[in-house]
């Protein structure tokens, strides 16, 4: 920068040398030189000031950050504005293809209580959040929208944090503290998702039924860098047991040696680091066939062979071997990310309303907890027989 200013000054001096003799020329030259000196001095002072203001960053222990090209727009306003959810209509529970189909799901909802909190922002309350509430969000035992403004129509929680991607870690910490304070004794599991994530809550409960919420564990789409045991993708959503939430809030957040204290850093990496330090295990969310259940992209990106370039960061991050095509995804898949508002309703229809005639979906609970959930398993066969008799 100094070299550039010096070169410009030399050029200006050469120009002025030919103008110094006539009085008018000298006056003009002095004016130009004065303006240039003032501008260059201000520029240099501003540059030095900027460097000095960032000096404080060296006082904070460095933490690894995402270096992939994920353009995830946490906190950014969606440009899409759909009609009000009531305009989309609904299918009745008493229609021929739906009679009694959710008996088992409703029983499991009583045994595996899930609180879902959604990371959102004021600009997305109407564009995104309300459509989550109208689709998959209504199946959570408790649904909360964590934001920086109160909105009684959702409702949303004003966390008192500045808005923007740079404050996601602080929003995450405050969100879990809020859940811990107000709801932890009412639920078994806490699911965090973004306002562009779609979650099949019944499949989430089905997977969680094999675990004990008193064990310190969390599950999601597991990535392998930065954290020894790996960490869960924030966009795909991750779920913490009640004990994991307790350790995070009581032991992790207050301790600077366990959890990052400032607002910076990637939210999913930082919580992964913190949870590992408080003894929370990163679990394996794959199904018995080794297929994934939590996904960082929309379904077609995983199903279409060759859609995700092999040089893309995803292939270096994913913890377990994955396949493209229909082998990518479990029949009991749980979440997909980057789902636009209108795609929420497409998935809602395909998953919960479209039914191939004559196909009976009957799946028992995981063997480990079959006895514990004995009241649910018999309902499965009776519900299916009554539906298709």
C-alpha cells in the first residue's frame, strides 16, 4: 500500500515540476498536492486502524471453521413468498387411504417426546417459518421458533441476539438455554433444525426409540473434520438427548475451556467440540442397511447419480461411506436440507398423502426396545389389519 502511494506521489511531483514557474501553475499544483496528501494520509490511517481493531482476535483461541463452499443462508431472507398456509388445504384423517394409519405414530409420540426448535430470522417468519409450522412442525410434541424478534403468530422467541450468520453460535447457545429453562422436564429429546429443513418426525421417533434419553448422546448427519468423534451437520438438523442438553447447558456453556464463549465460529462445529468435551457421544444414525437418515441437501441431490461433484466438500466431510442413487437414503429417512417453502408442501403430499393401493407398510420397533414398547407394537398389526380389511 505504501509503495502504491509513493509511486503515485512521484508521478504527481513530475507533473508539478513543469507547472512551478507560472504563479497560477504553482497554486494549482499546491491544491492538487494538498488534496492528494490528505486523501492518502486518511487512507493509511484507516488501514492501520482496521488492522489494530482486529488485533483483539488474536486474544481468542483459534477454532477450526468451515472451509467448504456451502452457501447456506442462515438468517438470510428468502425471496419466495407463498400464499398463507390455509390456501394449500388439507386431506382429512377419515379418508379411505388414511383411516387409522397413524395409530402407532400417535402412541410413539407419547413415549418419545420431541421438542423441535427452528433457527429462523424475522425476515423469514412469513416466508419460511409459518410453512414449517403448517407442515412437518405440527408433528413435534413442542415446536419453537428461535429468532431475534417476537412474533405471536408462530410464536417466535426473541433471544436478544444480533441477527446474521456471524451470530449463529450465540443463537444456538441461547436457544438451548431457553429450552433447558422452560421445557427440558417435558421432553426426552431436543431437535434443532433450520427454516429450510424438512423433518419426518415419525421416523425420528422411530430411530430414537432404540435409545435412552438419560444417556448423553446426539445424532444427525455426521461429518468427520475438526472434532475427534465427528460432529453433526447444522443444516441437516441434529437431535440431543435430555442428558446431552443438560450437560451442554450446565457444564459446557459456562466453561471457556469446553465451549467457545464469543459469538463467532460455525454453530455445528462449535457445538460438536463442546459436546465432545462434556462427554456426549456422537451417535450413528444410519439404518441397519447402512443407509443415511439425515441429509444436508434436498433428496434429488443425493438420489441423482453425479449431481454432487466428487470434488465438492461433502465427499471429504461425510463420516461414513455413502452411495449415490436410490441406495443413498434409508426408507426411514429423517431430514433433508435446502428445502424451499414450496417444496415443503410437495414433500408433505408425497410422504403423508400419496398412497400406492395395496401396499401395506408394517415395521416393528427396534428389537432392543420391543419389550419396553410392547404396548405400541401390537397396535401396529391391529392398525394395519383394520385399515386394509
